[in-house]
C-alpha cells in the first residue's frame, strides 16, 4: 500500500461521539486525501491537503474536519459522529511536480461503524 | 452530481472472455483518466491510466480505449481470469490533483 498506514483499521463508536482517524505516509508526498467509500457511490472526496497546514474541502466535507501538522500525517475528525458517517474511509497520497503527479496511492482503509 | 458515470454496476464473465467496463464524463477539462482495481478488504490500486491525447493504451491484458469526442472511455480485460475478480473504478482528474470517481463495477470471472 505504497507506504501508507491508517489507524485504526476498524472502529465502532456511538452517535454523538468524536472520532479521529489517522493517515501516516513514509513517501514524503505533498498531497494527501481523505475519501469515503459507500456502495454505488464509488469514492467521494472529503478533504484534501496540498501541504503542511494547507487543506481544502472536497465533495462531501460536511461534518468532517482535517488537520496536517506534519508532512507525514493527515488526521480526519468527525466532531460528532452520525449513523450516516458509517463507511469505509480511505487515505490517499500523491506527489506533485512530476509526470506521474496525478497518480494517487491508497491506504488499506478504516471501517467505521456508528451505532 | 456524479460527473463520471460508470457501467455496468456488476459483470459476470467466463474465464478466457473479454470484460468491458464503460465510463462517461461531462467535464471537458478532465485531463487524466485512471482505472483502479480493488480487492475485498483492500484499498484501490492504480491499474492503468490514459491522457486524452491518445486513443488507446495497453498494458498486458488491460487496455483503455478513449473517445474524446464522445467523452467516453472504457477498460477492456482480455483473457479474463478468476484472479481478475474485483471491483473496478474509473476516475477522471480535474483542477490539478483531484480525482472524481465512477460508482464502480463488481467483476466476477467464472472458472
């Protein structure tokens, strides 16, 4: 999985609780992304980062926040989890400034269940 | 609004047959079209990609055909094998390093 780890890999939480997912990369890539995967919807972008402390919203950002204080770590926080946020979450990374800079490499995913 | 539409949602092919998955897009600014393969419990993995200045790209048994005027592209898997059974996603790049994904196709190759 291209030097990308996600933690935790599985989590069950209750509605209304805060949850933080972590993505860690060892590739020193500039771009990092958080996606959610739901049946029939493919992968939808939640937030992305184009550098330390530089982040922006994706297609489905409501209810999520992110932070990137180091190149290697990108955190996704659900401030108050809801059942609609039950999903599989993937982190991805991408380099920049190269011919292959559009290529994104995905982590193994985190399965989150909100009860 | 889904900017990349993928079909079919599921596909069953006999071993040795050809698997064909189609995608259509709307945004003419898209400039990079990758396909990802995903096995159960794993993250998507880049399979093959094409840029709009070529009409076809082949890597082993996998071929992307691209029709810029029709705004369509497709993945062909020749001599399909049971090990190819997976979910396949098309995607398109827009506004720099941003990918929009199709809804996915679950492929089953029967022995």
